[in-house]
C-alpha cells in the first residue's frame, strides 16, 4: 500500500460512513444561532457526587469552530480583573440551554484581539 492510499480510503469510504452515523444516531439539540461577538448565557449541568445542579456561564463568544457533531465555541468573561475562557462542545450532553443576550457587530470570525483589550476598548457595538 502506498502512503496516499490510506488518505484515499478515508475520504471515499470512511468519511461518508462517519457522516451517516453522526446524522442518524447523535441527537441534535435545538440552540439559537449565535456568532462571534454575541453575548450569550450557557446553562449546563454539573454533577458533584450524587447531586446535580445547573450553573451558567455568561460571556462574549470569541470563536466558533468545527462543523456538525464536533463543533465547539469559546466564551470569554471577566471575573473581577481576570479573564476566564471556556470551550463548550455544541453536542455536550450537559448543555441545557443557550440564551443570546446581545448581538454584537464584529468584523472577524475569531476575535482573539479581544483578549488584550480592557476598559472601554473592550466594548462591542450592538446590532439593533
């Protein structure tokens, strides 16, 4: 077998099979559309021992990555003077709901420059 044969095998045989399995067997939750620059609140379930509780994380979406089942999004919030970022998979079973609080207007899909901004410079214009 040549080195490229494995790549060809994957793209012609395995990728359609993976896509079929993901589409039919993985349940999709119905979340609102959001993009980078939006301020959202994510409610997710936390298990501590045998207790379950719901916690929320409210912040600005820094990026959305991937597609389909493997899609993720990163949220950044300020906790005092420290910036906290968290990456959530879209199909995480613990995710309960996502609320879009504000729609932001940004020119980039991934706003990594937002990490270096503080004070009034860290504001994002709201789409009305």
